[in-house]
């Protein structure tokens, strides 16, 4: 009889985490591996002043520009802002997306329909992949393409590589926050749940370096909650298995001292293949 497989803990913000959970459950038999949600970050709307900046940024987008979304949350926020402001994008606006979750979110965004979509390829679902697509479609000025400006919609930070790469290719880039991303609070119930997971071997699906750092912060908070006699939960966490979708997150995990790292290319297919390789 095969031993039970390690649980997979999905750490995305709750709505994205639920979608990923449903996708994995649909792809794998119920008995193949247990899946659990353990969000490390939460998404919040912008305050009114920044909402006004978002509306103004969207209203300024013109045909031929690239409107790039860093995540499904960025798509949801842009869709809501367009609907609230009764704004309509010109039909020549290009939409850039990086992952399968963003592609699905785009299909559910009525204010963003009918526009040309440039998506990162399945094997490289990140900023580099989107840039590959722009190259393959001969969009960039360095190739004689017509793309001259881009607006990147993101959280309060992140995706600097994409902005720098586009600028290096001759594109004028603006970046606009469209939602806030906060670490979840170290509430006692959450820390007790974390302690239960650290008592066994698990696989942790981590989608950002910010989430990874906060996971260690929660482990430190658990040590503090239990007092001087507490085990070293930070060291315990660093012995757990991580599934990481991007080389930059892998590098940060290695720098933080994690030992068991399984990288994958970012797509659902690659994630499923990586899971099959783990106990």
C-alpha cells in the first residue's frame, strides 16, 4: 500500500487560491493528494485618492498602447474601475497577460472584451514570457514594431523587470497601482493552523517572494506566541518542500535557507507534473 502523499498548501490570496484549488481538484483524483488553502497575502482596494489615479490612468490609454496586467487581481480591479467610471478602451488597445489565471480572469471581465490579447506562452508564464510574445509578434520598436507606450497595472509594487525590459526595447512605460497586497495578520488561530502543518511534511505552493518572507515571519510569530520553550519553527519551515513558479523566487528561497525546492514553469500543466514527482 502506497503511503499517503504530502498535503499541498496553496498560499495565494483567498479568491485566487480557491480558483487554483478547484483547478487542481478537477485535474487530479480526489485521493491523489490533499489540497488545503493557507493564504499568506490578502488583497484590498485602493483608497479613494489612488482610485482616482487609477481611473485617470485608464482614461488616458490610447489605441496602440499595451495595457499589461500582472495578475488576476489587476484585471478585476481594472474591470471594476472601467465599469464604475463608464470608461471604454479604444479597440486598438493591446492587453498583456502572463498566466492562465489572468487569462481566465480576462474572459470574465466584460469591460475588457473585444480587444487583442497578447499572452505569455504556456512554458514561460511570467514577465519574460510576455516579452517573448511581444518579440514574436514584432511589436517592439527595436523590431520596427508600432508599440510605443505601455501601462502596467499591478499592486503597490513589483514587476520592475518587465518595466525595465520594455523601456530597454524603446517603449515608454507607466506603472499604476490598482490594488493593495497585505500580509495576513498573525492571529492566534492562523498560527495554530501553521503549527499543525509544521508538525508534518507538506508541500507549499508559493507564488511570490513577499509571501515567502511573510511565511517565515509567521513562523517567528509562532515562536514568540509559544515562548522560550517553543521549537524553532523557522528552522522547521526551511525543511519543508516548496513549489516555486519563477527563478527569482527560487533564488530568494535559496538565500533564505530553504533546502527542498521544486521549481516549475508556472502553468497548471507544469505544476501537475511537478506534483507527480513529489511524495
